[in-house]
C-alpha cells in the first residue's frame, strides 16, 4: 500500500481548517494552498472530493471559503483516506490458484486492522497547536 500524495495533501489542508474551526472562520483556497504548499489546481480537486464526502462545507463569493463540516475531534483519518482514495487496501480480486482464498483472507484482515487504527486517529491529533510545531523553510 502506498499513501497517495492526494491523501497527504487532504490531511494537511483539513488539519489547517481544523486549526481555525473554533473561530468559525472560512479558509480560502489560496490561503490553504500557500500555508500547506499544495498546488491550487490540485487542491481544488481535493476540496471537491472532501465536500462530496461531507467532510467540509463551502461557501461561494467574496466572503466564501471552506470549513470543516464538524469538529476536528469528530473526523478520523479513515474517513479522509476513504474520501480520497476509496478502500484502504484494494486487492486485485483475483483469488484463483492454490493460495488465492488465503490471500483474500489476509488482505481482509490487514484492511480491518488498518481501518480500526485509522478510525482511532482524529483530525484533532494532526493539528499543529503551538508555533514550535510549525515548520518553515
């Protein structure tokens, strides 16, 4: 399993939205792009997928922007990963041969363990809370 850049970017921009969640502020796409160093065109695609999954809300217009649809402690890593990449572990579906059925069982076990752990990690735990946690180049 390889973690996609898209999932990484999604987690980073959601963490930034989570950082300002309590203020009720909307975050603009150019601000998210700059703060998290995500290309704006790619970010637009990611934000659409996150909105379609119900993880964020958006508002159009001059005062528009994006915000989490619920508190950062109520959004977990599993939801984010599934919203962007679908199933956490997708197998080929070819379970033929002598070991095919056993491999199907192993992939299902591994997916269950990964999903369980990813559900335990909330967006709140990804948020940088102090300036010392923030890194600048």
